């Protein structure tokens, strides 16, 4: 198996610029709520599935959480079947969708259990810590 190489994306393509680039966490929270409700999931059930505090999840959905972490956003999106492109588009996040370079990778991520995603995130963080 060949190592995964990160694609270089020039800064001009990687980060949006302009006056309307502040992240819209309220719109993101609405997307999460709509998708959760369409799946007949309660906030309590979702928070249990992704191992996240219920009050924290409520704050994200309400848009009152000032700056939710990307890990939290990714966990919610993955559990609800929301693609990274949808997250970045709705929230207007100033980060490229290069986090998931292909739709195939995004689909694999969504299929993983919350436990497996946590393990992969931990492995990636450990790898970065050791190599940088």
C-alpha cells in the first residue's frame, strides 16, 4: 500500500478571501438540525452516538457555540451523512475541501462507526505530532 500524499493547494485556492468569509455557524447548525430531524434522531441520541456533550451539541445546532471545533463538526456531519462539501459550502468555512480530496474518501468516512472515526483521528494526530 502506497503512502497517501497530501495534494498541494496554493493558498489562493485553499482559503477563501473577501468580506463575506466569516464562517456561518448558525447556517451550519440549521443544516445539522434539519438533517438530524429528517432521520428522526433526538439530540440526546445523536450526542450519545458521537460521544459529545448534549449541551455542546445543542449549542452547535442553535448557532450559539462561538467556534465549534473542526473535529466536532466532522463527527456530527459524518454521523448524519453530510459531506464535507456541504459543510464547507453552508458554513462558508475558510478551509479547503482538500481535507477530503475525493468523494470516495468522504463516503468511506461516513460509513465508519463513531469509534472507528475516533481511532483514525487519534492515529492521524499522533502521526502529525511525530512527523512535524
